[in-house]
């Protein structure tokens, strides 16, 4: 049922995700209890999930959950599915930013996976998260309740600079904004195009770094001294994003690669005479 849509490895992985969700047992636990039969209710769920998956719907949306940084997050059509690359951004922040209490702004929170993962690690941090989508914010609030963390979620069109006056100053700003050019959609997987929210994915071809320009401008007046901006970026736009920060607002920047060797993260800092070089932090 799944092989026409996925290769054998992916189909096997999805099958195990479904069975773990239904039975509550890990792959190892199911192997130990391999003679244990599914209940009629569980069989019905297997059939239902199988039909949903056969339509091309991503398994995370079928199950209503995804895992990020070792934590379970609720997801639906209003939120992107958290990606491993974004986990790398969070891991980088954990290595660079101290445990002391700080103020952090998360721009474009989606499911809330970034701020919630950080708040679990750094409970003394004061975190505010903004997003344009009311639907995404509802999911993010549910995830915050699930993980028993307190985050200030605000609905806001961040691209509208008139809204910035309602925000304070921050020690750290983080964002995984929309960064895929519309022209790149032709090369993307069908299940992403058909099910994930386009508002959270795409930017216009004629201004693909629009969000980064706005974040750079915002940080120029809302970033505390010696503060940092952490960003996930389009692997083909590292130079363009860096230029948006360095040329107009005089940031120092460092573009960093993910585990696949792609330019995927950038750190920016105001009023630093030399370029930040944090590559030594990579494991």
C-alpha cells in the first residue's frame, strides 16, 4: 500500500510509527510480544490510517503528532512538520546560549517546537512567540500545555513593521521563517505541496529573503547589546541572507552547515568587529 508512494525504507519506518502509535509499544517491545494480537479496535485504526496514508497524507498528519528534540508535538494542517534541520538549529542554540535567564523572541512559531524545546532545556528563559496563523498558534498553545511550559504566544503579521512597537527588546531572536522560493515548488515532494501550509513554506521569487530583511531591521532596534539572532535558511541563499544583515544593519554573521553539508543556519550579532566563527562548536 505504501511502496508506490515511498521507498521500502520509508514505508517500513512509517509502518513502525503507526504501530507504535496504536499499541503504545516500541519496535523492540513489539518484537518481544510478537504473539500478542491487535484488538478489533486497533485493527480498525490500522485500516483507517492505512487508507489515509495511501492518499499521500504525511504520517505525521495522519497520526496528529511528530517528534522533535526528543519531544512529542501535536501537528495538523496549520503547522509544518518539524524537520531534523530545525533540531540542529536548536542544538546549536543550546551550545551557544547560556543557562542564565534571558529574553527570547521566536518569529513564526508554527507548532511551537523551537520555543518549547528551548524552554524545557532552559526553564528560566522568558520566551515570546509570534505567528500570523491563528490555527498554528492554537496548536502551539496545546503543545505548551502538553509539555507544561509557559510561553507568551501572540498572533502577529511580523512583516508589518507597525506591529513591532508591541514587542520589547530581546537577548536572543530565533526564526525558521518561510524561505522556499515559489519556483522551487516544482522540485518538491507531492505530499509536502498537497498538505503542508504554503504560507509557512514559500516566499516570492523576486524577494526570497524578505523575512530576513525584516528580522535584520527589527533586531537593529529590538536586540539587546551582545544579543544573537539564530536563523534557519535556504541552503542556496546563505550569501543573500548574510548580505541582508551585513550591508544594511552592520551585523557580523556566520553561516553554518547542517549534518548534510548544506548551508542551513546563520548566526548574526550587532556591533561586533569580526565575523563570528562558531564552527568549532560542531560535534
